[in-house]
C-alpha cells in the first residue's frame, strides 16, 4: 500500500493524475447514489448511520492500526478537526431526513455542495474555474436544485416541517463544501494518502454508533437489528468507495472539479430509482437529469 500511495503522490497534478481523478470522482458518484439509496427506507436515519459507522470502525481499525503508517502530529490534528466537521454534517443530515423526504433533502444538499465547494477551492487552493466551467456549474447545480423544487411540489407534509427540513438540507450542503475542502487539505498534507483515508474512516466513525445505541435503547418500538446491521455493513463498504474515491480525486487533481463530477450522483440515484426501484421519472425529471450531466461535461471539458 505504501508503493501505491507513493505512485499516487507522484502522478498528482499530471495529465495521468487528472484522468484517474475523473474516473475516481465518477465511481464515487455512482457509489454515493447507492449509499443514499441504502438510507432511503423504513429505518430511523440516526440508526442507519450508526450501523454504517459501526462497520466503518470495525473494517477500518485493522487497516489503520496495522497496515498503513501511523499519522504524524500534523495529520493527527487535522483528523481531530475532521471528527468535528463530519459529526456536524451527519447530525445535520439526520435532522433533515427526519423532517423531509429523501427525494427533497438529497438534491438540495447535493445541489448546494458543489457551488460552495468551487468557491472555497478558489479561496483556499487558488483553483479558479473558467467562464465556461462556471456555466457548467450553473447547469449542474441548477438542474439538481430544480429537481428538489419538483419533488417539493409533491410533498404532503406540514409546510413548517418541510421548511425545517429544507433549512437543515441547505446547512448540510454547506457542510458538504466545508468537509470536501477540509478533507482535500488533510489528504494533501499527509505523506501517504492511505494513512489519511484509513485513520479518517476509523476516527470519524466512532461517534454515531454510540449515539445510535443510546437512541435505540430509548425507542418505544425497537426495529429488528439483523437487517439494520446488514444494511450498515453494505453501507460501510460503499462509503469506502464513495468518500475514499472523491478524497483521492482531490489529492490528484482540482478539488472543485472532483466535487462537481461527484454530484452526478443525483443522475445515478434517479436511474437507480427508475430501473431498480420502479419509480417514475417523467419527461421533466429526465430533462433535469440531462442538464446535470451536461453541466458535469462542460466543467470537465471547459478546464
């Protein structure tokens, strides 16, 4: 793994690195759509996330402790910050999913995230988009947010509850931008990128299993643990691909471009809903999906 990490560091900033970053970001997008679909179900979002994080701890601990090099002082301090940022994000998402439907929350979060991330990458990493790329960002984020607007029109819950859900979703989108920028900084500061990844998944996943256990014990009707644990295991494997892929992409190439490409997960999510879950897409949603995909292509080709 040390040799693989050294190779990734060596190709960072090169055409080969940019090509690999594009592939990783798109694979991450597909994995994130599957990850999101796993959280769409009858389970409490706090319990689902707790099950996923519990398995992330179990699966990541041996890699962190015995396979990759241990983090230096700088990396350790960055990981402390990552624990705080990601805990805030996970709490925000759970609060959003409690109050509004997945189909409303997910597009708002994913539509807000890349726009703020591109701005943050410009400020902190000096990565500036061309005018053409900004058109692509507008197409992608606009298409995603319009998907949310369309889904909001179909919501039947109390307007006050819906507004709270949307507020938490917007905050979640901003936190996506914050953690994407922060994690990109962290993985770039670590000599071996796999050290950051393994320890990141280990330490940032400790909190929610404890919180979920506390919540589970206080539920009046406790769901069966077997299916929940299985869902958590699958979610943990997918999280390694989704979050690990995009972090490696930000190590290899521009943070903003990786963030934008990853948000094509909305298109993958709609396709999963269409072909696997039997959900209706319709001409409007199909058009908006094409707009999102077009935006990603413009960003990638316009750089």
